[in-house]
């Protein structure tokens, strides 16, 4: 079908607009990467857009990787991401399966109570007092347990399980399968697209989390990477990373860029492996039919 002049103009306008949006989105990331490998003095004196490295220099990365707290924080973040995501998926899967079954007593009331938490919460102070009374302050569990289940993710998982044909469950029960067998042999394999997306959601949330660690952690050896990054960017505490380096003010700025790159690249590498599940998983979990 031949396009009219109006449709042709509209398509070209959309293409140009999308290209501009892509540039606006990508350029800040590009700027940080280019600035991190440029000479500190050149970055301080530079004005306007930065399109290529100024006097290629990797001194900031050298200082970042020589700082022992980086590796400690990296290790802590990996622990929080791995164990936190496992806990999240385990509880979300069990909760979603239980609430998706017909005939579960009080399931509607439980679902209503869970949904209410999306709109109302007890508040920051009651939550802190609860964590404190459970003797979880300055422990790994203080970071993991308060965010053990995401309400939205639980609803997505429940909907995904409800979309599995009931005939498959009935056939398995006739063959003598119990709920654990049905869950692990039928429900989870048929909902892997949704589970993959929820793993991504939970893992990214744990990787980026700094607020709960900031509230509940006191020992620096338990700090995740994002809390260390917050110190560098907000409190400007880069002196301990520079040692005897001259011109600390210029190096400090580039160190911030390098730390951002170091803390962002790993989670970006995860996206390509789960991208094929992303749209399919969200649609399966959010649309019934």
C-alpha cells in the first residue's frame, strides 16, 4: 500500500524524534565512560559536549582498583544479589503458587491484604523499630528480609501460574503427583519466562539498593557497592582513594566517573542474556487468556 505524503512525513518525524530520544538517553552514559578514561586536568578544564577522550589516561581506574573497599563492597553486593534474589524467587514462587490454587481457604482475603500494601505502608520508623527488635541491625538479613517479596512481582507470578491449563494439573494429580511435584515439574518449567524476568527485576533491585543498607548497616565491611558509590558522589569522600596523588581536586572528579562505570557494567552485562524473556515474561504474567 502506497503511503500518503502525510504518512511519509509522520514516519520520518517519528524516526527523527526517536533518534533524538536515543541520543538524549545514551549520551550521559557515553559521557561518563569517556570522562573516566580522560586525563583529569583536561576534564576539569573542558566545557561543552565531550565526544572523545581528552589525553587518554587510566589513572582513575588504577586508583579505584587499588582501593580495598571496592573489592569488599563488590563481594558484599554479589552476596546480597545472589542470596537476596534466591530468597525473593523462592518466596514469590511459593506464595504465587499457593494463591493461584482454587479452593485455598481465605485466599481472597490474603490477596486483598497483600494488595493493600501496595498503597499503604507502616512507615519508615515502625519498620526500623521492627528490624531493631528482631536484632537484625548491622546484619545481612536486615538488607534482605524487609524486601523479601515484592507485591507486584507476587501478583505477576500468581497470574502466570493461573494461566497454566488446569488440565495439566488435574492429569498430574491423577498420576499421584503432590503440590511440590506439580510446582517444580509443571508450573515452574511452564512459567520460566516470567520467572526469568522476576529474577532480573529482583537482581537489579538488589544491585542498585542503597537505602536499606544505609539505614540498617553500621559496619563498613558490610557496605554494598552502591552505598560506597553514594559516599563518593554525595559526601565527596574520595581522599582515601587518592593517597599521595597530586592535584587531588581534578583526580577526584574522574574517580567518580570510573567508580560509576565499575559499578554499572556488571549489571548491564546481565540484560542481553535475559532480554529474550523480558517482553514474553511480562505479558504472560500480566495478561490473562
